[in-house]
C-alpha cells in the first residue's frame, strides 16, 4: 500500500507525478499496488487503472492536509482489506497515518522522505514547537522515523541522525519511455508560436520563488531583442503571452502533454534560487524532476552549480552551469547554447544516455523494490 494522502490522482504537480510513476513502476515489476490519495470533487472512491494500480481516494475531517493523520483508521482498515504486506508513506510534516496504521497492523513500513524531517534554522514550526514546551511536532516526526522499518530520501542530512543508518539514498527520475526526443512535434511548436528556426527555451514546473522563475523571466527580458529566441513556461496558475519578452506562459499542463511539449523545445532551464527557501540551508534535497525530463527528452540543461545538480548534469557534458540568481549569467548561457546547435545535440545525447542509466523511474523503483523486499522479508 502506498499512502500519499496529500496528493491527488490525476494531478499536475511534481508530487502527483512522483506518486503516479512509483505506483506504475512497482506494478510493472510484478507487485500488487494500492495507492491511497486524497479524493477530489466528483471522483470515484476506488479505481483500477490500465497499469494494474488500484487507486483508493479518501477524505478526512477537518478536510485539510494538516489533519491527514485523522485518516489513520481508514488506512488501518484498508491494510486488512487488501492484505498489504508492506506500506510506503510519502512523508509530510503533519502526516504519519500510513506508518502508524502499519504499526497498528504489524506490517513493515517504509517512510519516503522528500522534504526535511528536521527543522531548519529560523523555522516557524520550531518556534511553535518550543512554545509548546514538550516539542510535540518534533516528537511526532521522530516517532515516525522510529516506527518505520526503513527510510528512503534523496539526502540523508534531512532525516534525524539516529535514522540515517536505515536510510537509503534514492533520487526521483523520468519516464524515459514517455519522455524521448522522438516526441518532438513541429506542429505543436507552431501552435505555441515558436518562430521557424528559433531556439525554444523551456522552463517547466512550479512557479514558487525558489524555482527561480523570476531569474528566468529577467534573462528572457534581457534577450527580448533576439528574434531567434522564444521562451516557453509550463506551470503556474495563469497562461498568456510573455511580458516584456518573446514567449508564452502556458499555465499548468496535464502530465500527459509534457513529453511532447518538452521534446518540442531545444533546451531546458532550471534556475533555482536557493536563497528563497530557508529549508535549503539543510542541503539541496530536491530530486529535480524537470531536469530528469529535459534529459530524457534529449535537451541540454542550464542550471546552477549546486550539488547534487553538478553530479546529475555535469558542466560541459549535459549542461551549462551559471551563477545562481544572476539573470545576466543565465542569458549568456542561453545565448551560447542557442548559437551552437552541435553542442546542444552533443549535450542532449549525453543527457539521454545518462538519465537512462542512472535517473529513470525504472531505476528508482528497482531501488525501492530492494528496500521493500528487505523490510518485508
């Protein structure tokens, strides 16, 4: 059973993509997968999809993810109904319903940690926790780590020190069968308004400040006079033409559209601004979904020189690195790649090879399977 109560299926966020691909990836390896997600308006409570995953959609009261622990009795009942042999919970600060329901049932649990279990310096949650004297938030998070038979995380430093020995390091990935260079579509480029022969520069994903959209658009405005450049932004709440630059904002797009959209661009940008998120003081714990999908689509990437990004896309091999939060440096990197199609092709081919070997959802799910088999033995 895969408890991901803070996500919906289908969804348009990185988290929903993660849950979908993990569920399908484990099912493809021969396992019976029951995924538990939040029930949206007019959605069926239960649905089995073509890939063999059964989706269980639940609600709880009060209906906010801060209170998802209230779903614990439902998950405990479901463990018995489907005769689950192991439970994965997608960690959230106020969660725990999957791990604790598994403990109630005597079933091993794997805690999937994608965001810090620790409080970063200056955390408002730490201040609140200290005000409550007995630190109930920290005690709850640590209880989950103790109760889990194992943890998986992209970075051990974001879990408590006592749990690091039982933490397996894994990264997110890309669906390398869906995201591939052959999905390039000239008709789609025309519909997007990309001029014939222009270099299409893509940003995809969340528009939260730390994802660096402000850096991307500032670079685009600095290059507004370049008729050979066109900027495509997929994500965010609103669509419309680029403001002050040649390009288009598409708003949030369904996941099924992203392989063709990504392959129809020429280079991808991941301009993270880590100063905009205090949690990143603990380390760069994101597994960058957008970069993996750029790689799988045969695109070179432009990103910041921050580990582990420097290992995932190496400067001069799969990527160009630019000085963080510097639109002028980003603009220079875009101009360099736009003017060198041979370098783009070389980097894109290297990126495709590298993501297949190291950063696919298939690789991710093989790692998860090994941990699950160990804890369930």
